[in-house]
C-alpha cells in the first residue's frame, strides 16, 4: 500500500520493528554478506583484546534494521537522507526495537518531503543503541 | 596517534557492480524480508556498504594506508544522502577522501575521530550517493 504525503502528520509514529535475539552466527553472517570482517564482530579473543567482554554487532547491521523500519513504512526508494549515530553496543543475546516519529513535513524543490527522528534501543534494558534522522520523498495523491 | 597530515587524503577510486546474488545474501543477513526487494531491482537503504567493502581494497586496506589497525576502530556515525536511484545491475564507482581527523578527550582516554566521505557515481557518471562515515580509533 502506497503511503502518500497527505497521509502523514508531524508526530505520527512509524510502526515499531523488533529484531532479535541476535545470535553469534547473525554477526558472522552479516560480516560475510557485507564484507566487514573487523574481527571484533566475530572473534571473541580479538574483542577481548581491545577491552570488550565479547563480540559486538556491526553498527551497520543495526542501521539496516532502522532502514527497514523506514522503507517498510514509506516505501522502497523513497529515502533522500538517512543518518545514524551509534551510541551503544549490541551484543549477542540482545533484542532491539526500532522506533521513529515524524518531525517535519515540507514541500521543497518540487518534492513532498517527510522528516523524522529514530531510535533503536535494547528491548530488555531500554539502552540506546543508535539514534538518527531521515528524510523521505513521498508521492502526492494529487499526482 | 593518527597522523593528522592524512586529512584531505583521497584514496584510489573503486567500482562495484551490484550483483543480485550478493544483494540477496545481504537481505538475508539483515532480515530484510520486504518482498519489494525480491520482486524489483530496488535496493535497501544501506546496500552501498557492499561497495565500500567489496568494491575496492576495503576499509581495512584504507586504514592500513594511514597506519590504523581495524580492530581499534569503532563506527561512530553513518550518513547517506541519496541523490539519484541505484538499482541491481548498476555499476557504481566510489571515491573516498578523509574529510577530517581530530582528537577528543573522553572518560575512556583520548579518542581520535576520522571522517571519511565517499561520493558514488553510476555508470552514466551521475552522482547517486554521498556516504559520510565517522569512525573512532581507540588507543
């Protein structure tokens, strides 16, 4: 179902997206798929050597979850800008919840733009994993 | 210490052809089950990370060029600006530069930040994505 510009108001919440619990093998799989073989994500001994107690998920994997939340709502190909700050580490065993809210709707440069702010938090302890913002361009009902 | 004279450094451009099999592997790895990505040539928002890691020598080699070991690096911020559509089958070429290098004192000790900016153009030479990536180097 297409989301139209006219359907969106400031303060609207996007449908939440929950992921997890993450397994160690999910991190290995993301490493192979993305090509990011930084061993702190897959090799506990290396993670421990840099002061972590275990491997940590790639921030980009968590960003991909947030991106899925946005395009599940707004539609694929609608993003114009997408930014995240990685605030906390996500470890195997954790589940995360992505949430976002519309902060601004404007028409600019011939496009109908919707901006929003998002967070991803740990499901059990509400710890902040990342926060960010995004802009999508939506179709108008009037065409 | 990251040598601050690397600020402004531009790395060799790299090209990446967006192969459907690799995209499918990526979709599975991030649990992206929206059928639109299976039934069309559209791509999920963070797909260009594939080009960054598989297209050229990769982040690890770029970091080696400036004498930084990858296991000391954490991702701090990531931003994408989408200028024009990219679809499965396109070949994109990225040129990465170091936009900034700076240090900041934190409770964990001195942290160093490196900001990489990559502009991707498609096979027609059109700018499609700007990727801004801020990483932290732990001492």
